[in-house]
C-alpha cells in the first residue's frame, strides 16, 4: 500500500486534491513573484501569501497530509511563467491566466467543502475559499 493510498483511507481524496492544487499554485506564484515587474510584485505576493496561509491552515486541519512536493502542474506553472518572462513582462497582463488558475483552486475548495459537509472542517474551508474570492474581487480591476 502506498502512502497516498494509506492517506485516502483517512483523508477524503478531495482534500488531497485541494492540498496538491495549493502546493502547485504556490510553485507558480513563487516564480511570478521572482519574475514580476516591480509594480506587479505586491499583487503577486498577496496571492502567494494567501496560498501559503491556506497551505498551513489545511495542514492544521489535517496533520496527516504529507508534503510530497509540487506535482506536474506546479512544474508547468513554473515553466510557463519563466518562459513568458523571456518574451513579455510579468505584470497585470497575466491576470487573466491567474484568474483561470485560481478557478481550479476554487473548484478544489468546492469539492473539499462538499466532502466536509458533516465535519467540522467545512466552515474553515469555506472561510479560505471566501478569502480567495475576496482577493480575486480586490484584483478584478487589473488586466
């Protein structure tokens, strides 16, 4: 039995998927912050800080989740940002791609919330999803 199989016996798969989505998103934002134009860097840091906070809070809810490192999407996120920085500036023009990526994180939160309907985790997950929605609304004017 693999570690992942053992964890899914105790932790809903949707929580593991959310955890991986957050790790992969952090990987992308680390590169965005590194490559961003100075004017856009504070916005990128806001997203990175929020996702790091969600990662820590998810671990507090489910301490059995292990960080196995970024997945394929994390590597793709890093590569896409790095390649784009070769040809274009990393600034507010990438907000459409950021919003698109954040929708997958929102979807992962929604699935985990559905799995948590009968547990004490639902409220915490809803708060985190709301924080992400708030940040997306705060940055809606950027494109």
